[in-house]
C-alpha cells in the first residue's frame, strides 16, 4: 500500500491541508474550457510538437498504429520503385561494373526498408524505435539516391525531378519528427547540388535555377508538413478537451457518475482481480448541506463543494486514485491497492482536515463537516459476484449509518 495511506502516519491535518477558499478544486473543468490556451497543449512553432512531453507522448501513442501503417506502406512502395528503377540504370549505363554497384545499392536500401518494417512490427508499442526506423530509412534512401547521381550523373535534369519527389516523400509520407525530416532533406539537397556542380558539370545559370527551385521545394515541403502536424495536434487537443468535458463534473473537475458506471469502476475491479489486490471505495457526503445553501446561498454551497473536491483530489494519489462526484453533495473515492485499514485512515484524515478549517466565502467563514462510508474488497481470495456489485451500495449504506450516528464520522466494512 502506498505511502499516503500508511498506517503509521499521523491523523492530524497539517498546514498543507488548510482550506482557504482553495484553488477551487484545481477545477479541471476550468482548465478544460481553456485547454486550447493551456500550457498542456502549447505547441512549439518550429518543431510542431507539444511543449509538454506528456501530452506529446499521449498524442504519439494514440496515433502510433496509424503512423506505423503509413511507415510500412511508404517503405514498401519506395523499396519496390527504388529497385524497379534499376532498369533505368541499365538503359543509361549499359553492362558496366557501375551497374552492379548501383543494383547492389538499390537492393541494400530495399533490404533496410524491409528490415525496418519487420522491426516495427516486432515492437509495435515503441515510439522511439518507430522514429529511429523512419530516420534510418530516410538516410539510407537519400544515400542510395546520391550514389546513383554520383555514378550515373546524366541526365541531371531527371535527377532534379527525382530529388523533388524525394523531398515530398521525406516531408509528407514518412512519419518522422519534422525537425529530423527537414534536416535530412536539407542535407540531401545540399549534397545533390554539390554533385550537380561537380559530376554533372552544370553551368552556373542552370545550377542557380536548380538551387532556387529545390530551395523552394524544401520551403513548401516544410510548410505543408508543418501545417499537417499542427492540424493533427490541434485535432488531438480538441478531442482531449471534449473527452474531459464528457467525463468530468463542470463545477468540481471530478469524474462524473456517467464515467464511473461506463468505465471507471469496471476497469478498477478488473485490475484488482488480475493482480489479486485490495480495492477500497469511500462514499463521502457533506453534512447539513441544505442548511449551507439556505444560509449562504448557492454560491456559498458551490464554494464548499469546490473546496471539498479540492481536498479529496489533493489528499489522494494522482493518476492512481479516482475522485467522482456521485450526486449533489456526494463524492466517491476509488482507491486501488488499498485495504480497509488504509481506506479508513484516509477517510479520517479527510474528515479531520475538512472540519479543521472554515471555508472563506465573501468575507464569511463557513463551517462544514462530512461523513464517510468505507468499503473494501480483497481480491487475493475468492470474492463473490454480489460483493463486487454491492461495493458502492454498501458504501452508501455505511455513509447513512455514519449520518444516523451523529455525522462527521467514518463507518467501515470489509466485504467478502
């Protein structure tokens, strides 16, 4: 069981739990509504990636299968055509030793592409490996193309057309980081122009024209790829915002009841069963909340709800525990890897912390308390289906038992 619910920890709430009209439940709803301008979704203008590494990783993982499919298709097409154009080498060079060198180079590039496809297929969850394969494939293809230009410099005009197609493939069709694609494209273009001047013996006017055209191709390739990457990530941001809005309560930022029953509870029970761990739920309810609304108005009641939700979120484990707004003033905590003792300890901490400090609202101090019902199931043994189905109902019964016993208290039970 994790440190936050250690049995040896003191129940006395420290300064960290002071409730000064708190950062109103780090209202995730407010963050969601302004997500387009949130640092979480900020985009680096040149790299065209999310500045937040976690967001970029989530984006890449969501689209990893699509990127891998695009990588496979592009590599296969490029490998087939790269080898097929060996016919052109034979037509231009005839049966000379250089023809064998070029054929070997073409086959080597195709082999690298096919090996890359196999590596990606074998490691389908690795983002870093997929990008490494993309970069290696780009470098191998460009190196093979430059070797062809070196050994078969004529006709240079057709090579220039091929160079333009290579740029399109680099920028638009091989899913790689834009900065990597741009660096490889720029380096290949520069080396191609050196070869055009050296072995192609282009006059200055033609070389200058070719330089301008290929520079323009690089520029527009980068602009098109940049636009594509930005739009793709903006779409991801919008989808993330909409998803958060659909699963979270707008006032407190907690998960909503719909998400609890549609996915959350079932997922946590399945995980606890798989790993034979304990799962604990805590039903929480604000005491005399109607009186708070009657005395301080609904804005005062909202302030109490936000502060209480913020306390629940701050005293549970981020990305492990889940806080759900179950009803009007009812909240549900889902605590994986937590036994009954740990759940009761957390509930007592929450009870003491919430009762210890009044909530400031419009120059008034609102005193409020809460009651808690704690239920735990140990999935390391045999657990009846009824126990799994009744976890929330039992926690609700215990909550009302706490209410009947005088409120501002914790009642608990182990289900079997």
